[in-house]
C-alpha cells in the first residue's frame, strides 16, 4: 500500500475495512505503521519504505500535543449523513476538497476531486482564510453545471467556516469528515500527496490552473 503512495493514515483506515484473518483481533493505527518503518535498521528496505512516505524524511518530526487546534465549525454536517450514492462513485457531481497551504500561509491552493471521473481542479487562493476558501471554491464550482455540484466532503479545517455560504450560492451540500480521518477523503488525500511530492512548499503555489488527473 505504501508503494501506491497511500499514507499510513489511509492504510490504517483501509485495514479496518479489510477481512484479514491475522488482523481480526489486532488494531493497527497510523503510529504503529510509522513506528514499524522507522524502527527498521538502516538499509535498503528502510530507505525504500521511507521514500514511499510523502514527506520522505529519514527521521520523524516529534508530535506536538494531540489536540486538533484548527477550531470548531458550528452546525457542520457529519459525513455519516452523506447520501449513500457518494460511496458508490457512479453518479457524477460528488467532490472531495482540501486546502494546501504555501509558505507562511501567505497563499494556498484548494484541491477538488470529482469522485466518479477523477477530474481534479486546483484553485489558487490568496490565503488560507475562510473568506479566501469561500471565494475560491465558489469560483471553481461555478464553472461546473449545477447537476455536477451535488456534494463536497471536507475535513474539519477552519478555513471551511463559511461553508454555508458556498452551499447557498453554489447548491452543493458540504459534509465534514471525522477528526483525524483522512481516509474518509482518500481520493483527495492521494492528489494532495502527489502535489506535495512534486513541488516544494516554496514554489508549489506560484501558479495553479484547473487540471484533470487520471
């Protein structure tokens, strides 16, 4: 799974849904995966596995606290209330979204992935604020037919605090993932990982144009 450039968070999430006899009575979390990789002796296998991680660092950064400090979004709608058709990926118009921040949060790129087609839009923004996110995502979605603006699934980043305005203006229902559950937006996480791998934080946000992946 690492060689498919899935993150340890995504792998842990997928393992929960897979019927693997040896793991039925075990719980494998992202920290277990990270620890197993970095505990390997220095050598080719360790090097290859670390290379598959999206940050590619030879040592882990220490974790600072365990509290999600991004703030709470009032009256957000849980992903568990999302229409079942989204998971089937048959009917177009369902999106996953996120924000990739540039150096010093001075700029940002919004990423939108349509789940049926794999169509990707990169949305250049002037910052990581709620207003910038509202304006950027609204402009991008406005280029789509109304029939292609059914739902958007997002994490709990506070830049989405103005999600109600996006819903009102664009007609797209927005659902929020559980905390620390990136696998609930797996398609978008994969796209973000590819972007981070191919561009440095300093130059990845110089320009961003809508593009198609797949």
